[in-house]
C-alpha cells in the first residue's frame, strides 16, 4: 500500500515537472521563469524525498538557473544544462547512499555518470505505473512523456545555437583558485586521507558558480572603456558587440566620448532594444534583469 502511494506521489511529481518544464523552461530566451522552475522542483522534492540533506544541492542548481534571469550573456546556457543534470544525479545518489565522497577513489564520479544514464533504462516505468493507477489516464500521461522526450532534444539544440560566444576567464580569480588547489594538493601529499579529486571538483564548481554570477561582459567593457577614455585607444568596436550586461559601462560613452563613438554607443542601445523587444517581452517568462536595465539606461 505504501509503495503504491509513493508511486502515485512520484507520478504527480513527474506531471508537475513536465508541465512546469514545458511552460517555464522551454520558451525561447526563458529568463525569470527558469529559477521559478527550480523552486517548484525544490518544493516538490521537499515533500517527496526521503532525506532532506541532499536537497542542499539545489543551492548550486538555483545559482545556475538564476544566470538566465540576471544575465543576458548566453555563454553559460549549454554548460549549465549539463552541470545541473550532474548535480541532480549527485543529489539522487546521496539520497540512496551511493555517493562515496569520503572514499579515496573516483567511484563517486563513475556513480554520478552511471546515474545520469540510468533513467533511460526505466523511461517506460512511469507509464506502467500510470496504467496500474488508472487505465483511463494512461494514454494522457503517456503523451506527456512522449512530449518531454521530443522537446528536450529541441531545447538542447536551441541552447547550442544560442551559445556562440567564447569563454572568457578572469586571470586574477583563476590564480586564486589555482593557489587553493595547490594548497590542498600539498596537504594531500603530507596526509593522503581524503579524496583529493572531490576537493578539486568542489573548487572547480565554486569557480564555475562564480562565473555565472559575475557580469563578465561588464568587467570587459569597463576595462576597455577606461583605457579608451585615458589613452584614446581601446577595443570599443569589440565592446559594442557584447551583451546587454555591458550596458552600464557603455552608457558612459554618451557623456565622455567623441561624437562618432557616442553615435556608435547609441546604435548599440537601439539595436539591442529592438532585438529584445521583439523576442523577450512577448512572454513574461522571458523577463531578464539585464535587458530591463538596458532599456532603463537608454530612457535616462
């Protein structure tokens, strides 16, 4: 009886996930709706999960999801999708006590990869459960899962097409994290009683989360515009190809640059506003903090 009740709850969770994923994540250029989807997932699993501590993995998942809301730079969209899948896998392994993070081995990594692929073996299980719960609803639920199976590859393809920028890393921050890694390596050489691979993965994940929060385009624009205003030489043409994240720095060119550069900055705002007005504002799911700031700066 308890097993049947769990299956019904799990089916409900899957249906909520399918509906919210289609409505909140699948729309092109989804923004604020992506972290909302993650919050819905967290609330559902709070009621469903047998263990609550693994739900702490939602902290990095939510940070990754928030990138779609706080930034208009699409460079992390595809990587974030796969990193989120890996974090979900880690969370489920922790719930099943199959994540041996304390062992001095790479078993926790192989378990994570296997767990990502394992659901493919049981893809038909929810449909079978649905048939047991009620034959009348089985066909409807089956269509939902077929829809998910079709739409997820489309989503991945869309994100790949959108993410065309090259990755840019901050040298200073990289040095800091490399130094931390070397410190742990030195400690491990002296006292090899912890999983050094897990430590490096944790450092790498922290660095990756930081890159999702830091407005990289704005930092690049500030550096180039500061150089231009002091020396008259800077990569202004490149700056004006950056995402709306750079707008708070580019607006400085209106007041301090020559007429030609000021006109180029004006064209940057005009082009971006026209582009994002045509694609972002037609659905509330696409509302993005960086795009909204772009329009407010231009209005001023």
